[in-house]
C-alpha cells in the first residue's frame, strides 16, 4: 500500500551507495527533530513530526533552487515531553537520553561525511530545546558543524537566549544558530492569515498544518469549529506549564484556538521554508 511516509524523500529511502556519494560530497544534512505528543482531541500524536518532516522536505526543494543539494535525515521523534507527559500518548525520554541518542546518530552521519548539519525542530518544550543546545555543543566539540535553524512557529515562543527555559546552558553562538527572519512576503502573509493571538499547541497553526497537508490524519467525528479556545492569556499558560498543570488548564490538551484554523493558513509553512532555505544558503555562502 502506498501512502504518506515520514521517510519519503529522506536518507532512509536511499541506498547506501547513494548515501556514500552524498556524504563524501559533504552535502548539507537537514535534520527534522520532533516528538510523539498529545495534540488535543483533534490532531494526531505525530503532528510535530509531520511538521518537521514537511519543513525539511520544503527546505530541500528551495535549496535546490539555489543550486544546493541537500539530504534530509530520517525524522527523529523520541524527544522530551516534560510539559505534556501527563497525557497518554506523549512519549518522553530523559533529556540525557535524547542527548546521547541524537548526538550519536548525528556523529554517525558526520563520520560518513555529512559534517554540515542543520537541525529543524518542531517542538517547543523548554527541556527538549535545552537538550538540543547540548547536542549542538557536543557535536561541535567533536568537529561536527551542527547548527539550530530557528524559525517558523517554534521561533514565536522559544527564546534561545532566555535563561529561564535554558537554565545554566550557554546560549548558542552565531555559528551554532541561524535565526530566520520573515521576508516581507512571509510577514504580510502571517498578518493576513493569522487569526488568533495565542497559539502554542494544537491551536490555529498546527490544526491548519494538518488540514492543509495531512487532512486524512484529522480525528474522525471531531468538529474542530466547536472546540473552545484555551486559555485566554499567555500568563495562565506559563503558570500552568511551570507548575505541571497543563492538563488542569486544558483538559483537551490544546493551547490556542483550533476553531480558527483553515487549510489556507498552512501556506505559512511553505513561506517559512523559503525563508529558512535562504538563510541556510546565506550561512553556507559565508562558510565557504
Ligand atoms: Zn506540536
């Protein structure tokens, strides 16, 4: 049976000689990183993994327009779900487990020849992001040029300089972090397409992502238009998140306003991928 696969267009669907050839050419490696996590009553657990895979696939296509070949790594989805681990379906590992596994996997790739690695993450949990910072530091210490590409939905609420979510971890340097800015086109589309003010989890944006690109995975029998928004302000969310009270704040699991979702809003993923590819291309040009 044929259908959508998170391996489509990735290294996992290549043969080893194809991998060898790409690795020996030091082809940039795009690394989708996410989790399996509750996404409300209406979205599949794999929403973030689909999002990360989609972004990397779109970025790969855009890089080709710059004449840059790239390879997408198999999506990594055993991340840290400290915030939502009280919901069945949210798989979580300890941060040190994620650091060990992902560092070792990306070291494998570097040993074959993929020494330029771009991490495209689609999960906002602070501990998960702190683990990514550590992964980049340990890869850099081993001579791997690993870089966090921060843009899109995640950039809206992950602040890599904020000592609160990252504790004692040193922030990422300019070599280790690409901050993707909206182009004029993306900024205008964001203003036009975004209808809700608070959109953290399984809200307008991610519901639109699934409606636009993966409609067959929307939960059957759930009327998205009738889902109530949660909560009414950001402070209530931050309080709940830091006190482990996510499920009390949102018994259904979402933080945001899924009822405002529309398939056309999913267009933002395409535009953000264009901006991310342009930023990666510029980064690679500066390195050469
Ligand atoms: Zn998500």
